C-alpha cells in the first residue's frame, strides 16, 4: 500500500494548514460532506470576478463574450471528465436540485399527459408503474421519488441491503412495470460501491430510466456515464474540490430534448407570446435565469486538478487509507462498523457506532482533538433504521488525507469509551 499521494498535494490546500480548537492540528475527515479546495480553484473563482464577470449568453459586449466562453468551456471540461458530450450536461445549484429536476420533469410530463394523451406519453407515469430505489439512498434520491409516487400513484419499491451493507440486487424483480430505477453509485454511509453496469443492463432491457446518484463516485473513482449506460446522473461540484453552489446533471439525448422543463424564465425559452411559450431543445432548456458562472469556472479548475493527479491514483490512495482504517476499527473493542468488512468493495468512507456513546458525543470528543468527522444519520435515516442504528459517526477520506491522519483518528477514537466511562 502506498500513502505518498497526500504528501505531494497537501500544500495545495491552504485550509488544511490551519489550527483548530485552540492550537490543534486539523485532521479533516469529512470530505463525503464537502471537500476542501486547492489554491487553483480558489484563484480561478477570484480571477473570474476580477477579470471576466458578466451575464452569459445575452450580452454582446466583450466581457459577456468572455464569460460565456468560460462557462461553456467549463461545461465541456466537466462533461469530458465523466465521458459524455458537453451538450448533455446541465448545470444546477447542487445534486439535490439535479435529482428534483428529473422528478419534477416527469411529474410535469404526467400532468400534461393527463390533459392531452398525445403529450409526453413516453414519460407519463400510471398507477401500475414502478419506481425502484435502494434501501441505502440519501434523502435527496429518496424523498423526490416518494413525492412523485404519491402524486402519480406509481408504486415505490426498494432493492434490499444485506446486514453487511451489500446491495441485494435481483434482476428478476425488475419487469416492464419498472419505469424509473434510481440508485446510488457509492453509499454515503456504508461506503459500498454498487455494480451499476449490472443494474444498467437490466434497466435497459426493461426500458426503465436508470438515474444515478454519483455524488460519492465522481470525486473518487474513474467514472464514465456513457460506458455505464445510465439515462441520467447527478452529482455535486463541492464534493470534488469545486465551489459550493454548483451541481451537475447528465441527461441522455432523449431526456434532454423530450422532457418538459422544470424551471421557467429567461434563457430557456425559444419563443414567447402573451398566450404561450416554446422552449429550447438543448441543455439550456433546463438552465433558466442567470446561472452560477463563477462556480462553473471554479469547478473546471477542480476537474483540471483531479485530472492532473489522476483518478486511478486517487482511488488507489483512498483504498489504502480505508484498508488501514478498517483493519484497525474491526479489532477495536466496542466499535461496530457499518457496511462491508472488506475494503475491496468500499470507497473511502467508514461509518461506525461506539457502544454506549452517542455519535454526537463521539464527534465532539474527536473535534476537541482537531479531528473533523460527521455524526447523525447522514441524510439516510431509513438506511440507519434498516441496519439497526439510531445514528452513526462517519469518517471519510480524500486525496489530501495522510496515513498519519488515520492514525490520529484511530488513536483518539480508542480513548472515547474510557472518557465516557463505558469500558
């Protein structure tokens, strides 16, 4: 195992050199929530505002042309990073909005079809249709589908998760009744990396839309949506070294051109009269109003940074960190690790319970020592109930975490039960 990567990039992240809680060294282990930003990204955003700031796609002056070019260049760069055409990429404000965009577009299709059966027939849901999720979904990839099910009458069904955190996918469960299959690529709680290629084959065989929550995969794994064969994919810029306030949505050609819009207003229209409007048939159809231009520019710089380091190298580094952390945690008294016991099918995430100590208390104890982790149900409340956990503490790793970071975390964690007198 090699842990050399972090040492070569650490100086690129200014915040990781600050002291916290008095004069403690910061050990940042909450990258599954949001990643830290390298200098290149910070400077790209600042430089945009200093030299280029203008409204895109509308202004005929030089700054407007430069801003538009920077925005579309960012789109092309991000699209290439995940193996798709730039025309199939939509910018949103976060992954939650990306998933809601699809859900509400399908809801609009259903409502409009009820008024005219010739409209959006391909996407309109009926009472006997099925929406399939997994039991390990983040609320962002669960609650919108619950709402869609409630309004349309389509049945909500779940692919089970085993006690050891593996997805129990059975191809025979999926029939022609399945219209939507919305799954996470990598669980934000269990760390489990799901076999999307297998699910994709079944989805496409049954003409179901496979919608991927890629928030925990795109920043950490080499990911190619075209090769995976998904209909749509959503992920966040701020989890992949980019700024907050920008999300991504990949839409297959048919969804891009045929789904009704979700948000309405400037830029997404083709023609407007007092009586009616028609809408663009490209990605602008789903980008109403003034977009998050500086954030797109910053995200493009983050993509350049990740490409320069290499996604295979990043994944290998995180695999080494999680293997080390797991090997120690599984031997630690009073610790219950959630998810797969092997690092072979895991991303750089480990959630756990400490016997007799609430996760929030665990988090506060670690924070007092400068170690930033996350505590709660991580926006996956149903999953925690399924695996018999009220909540959990989560440590998540990225390219800038060192082996010493993990050692510091493990050493501090080993003191928790003694401190709270539950040994």
